[in-house]
C-alpha cells in the first residue's frame, strides 16, 4: 500500500512538472519579448510627443525614460513609458540617440528629396544634344540632392530620395513617395533653361496651392528661398508653379530651380562643388526653420 502511495505521488509530481514546464517557458518568452521591446529614451536626443509627427505637442519627460514599444505609425514608435503614459518617438532616432541641438527640428523630420530627371531623361543641357553627362541637368540635380541628403542625415533627419543614382523615375511616383511616407517636406531640385542660350539667369523657388489659401507649401517656399539671398546668382524669389511633382503632392512641397544651365555665367557656378555646397547649406537651414515653425511647441 505504501509503495502504491509513493508511485502515485511520483506520478502526480511528474504531471505537475509537465504542466509547469510549458507555463514557465511561456512566462520566460513573455519576459524576453517584453524586455526586447523596452528602450531607454534620452531627453537630450529625443522629444516625446503626443502623436506620430513633429507637429504634435511634446509631453513632459524626465532626463531619461524607459519605454516599451507597443505600436508603430508613419515610422514613429508608439511607446508606453514609465508612468504608463502613451508617447510617440521617431523610430529612426531611437536606433541612434545622439544628442541634438535645442533648435534642431530636423531630427524629427521626414524629408523627401527629388533629384529632377535621370536616366534616359537628361533634362536641360548646357550645349544642345551634347550627349555628355557633364553638360546635363540630371547630373547636377543628383549631385545637389546627394549633398543635401548627407547634411540632413547628419542632423538626424529621415531622408528618402526619389532617386540616388542615374536612373529614370517617372513623374507620378515621385509625389506618391512623399504621401506614403507622410513626409514633412518634399523638395525637388532642377536647373532652368531659356529658349536661347545666355538669356536667363538666377534662382527661383516654386510652390503650388489651390485657390487663395496660403498653405504650408508657400510658407516652405518663402522660408527656403529667403536663404538664397547670398548666393552668387540672383535670387528671383518665389513663384506659383504648375509642376506635377508639387501639384499632385499632398505634403508641403517646393521645386527649386537653382540657376540657368544654358547660361554660361550660371553654369560656371552650377558645376562647382563650392556652389553646390553653399546651396545645400542654405536649403538645410531653410528646412530646419520651416520644421521649427511647424513643430508642436
């Protein structure tokens, strides 16, 4: 009888363990997943906001917060932080929490950069039918776009390029990229051309809006264009432009004509790294100012 009791006890303990082991494994898995989704947020690097974008108001936060990722929208993570409050942070910044300056709004911004033309579409040329890329608009729009992208990324921005090499991209997909990304800014780079060589000169910033509403695109055009006043080429100001990449854009969008490629004086500037770098610095300054103006305070 005693032996039977011992066998029964052993059997019960075995059953208990068979039930407990999966439960313990499940608890360990839940703990591991929870820990994996936890992240430390440093206030010096990231402003936590009430929604997925820089236009939402910031929330009160300590110097260091611990958050758990519970969702994602528009490349922003939804977090549950220490006091069980819900907050949002840019996903790309959580991966690289370098300290940013107080007046840097670009670290929370998504910028779509459009290098005009590309591939079989050479754009305007310094010499007609030259067949030489060093005279083609597509070459210099890409060079400028790459410089701007590099400087924006250095400020912590999320940058999406419609093209990053000499490839053909149709017009319609370009604004769609900005819409899909819920971009804070879409900026398209081009170089102008006049009917006759050496007729035109200067830089112009174009925007598009419907009706009489001023809109963020006009504000963007004014803010960026203002930075061009010290370029070696004359600043011709802002203008309404019925161009597909800005007309069909649901996000704040501008198109910048950064000189006349078939004017000798302008081309001598356009092709230099010095001019491209100066333009890139001005664009980044203007974009940062625009994003500061748009950011939830």
